[in-house]
C-alpha cells in the first residue's frame, strides 16, 4: 500500500467515524425509524397492552422516537422487550415493532 493509499484509508475511516457521530447525535434528537413491514401497529395511551388504543399506524410507517420507557414486556418481529417508544404526547408503541438496530434504548428516557 502506498502512502497515498494509507491517507485515503485514513480519510475514509475519519468520514465513517464522523458519520457515526452524526447518527448518534441525530438519535439523541430523534431519528426516524421504520415500523416492521407488514404490520399495522397499535399506538397505545401508555407503555402496556392494557392501555387504550389511540390509533393504528399504517403499514410501512416511519416514526420519530421522542423518548423511551420501560413497561409491559412484549414480543414482536424484532424480539422481546419491555422498552416502549413514545412517539407523541400520550402515544406509545412497543419497541419490538420498530427497527432501531439496537436491543437497548436509542433515545432519552421519558420523564414521567
């Protein structure tokens, strides 16, 4: 590998690191995530299946996660979790229906 090749590789790595940093910053501010394809997900008033349904998300919906909280454990297309995503005031969906790329929290904890 030439010196120029090493510089190019270092620049590419720096750009990738910067992109990762931007992705983390965007996640803190609320990235948009896709809901599992083929599902019309129930949006609930609270973080559990026993709370009233507020509305249904359309198949192919994309959501912005405002904050996340722990609630009822639910199984969905992306595993089993007790993490619920707050997408608007009084609107929660199970994180197991959202493709976040993580099994943990990707947004700040909700302040109840």
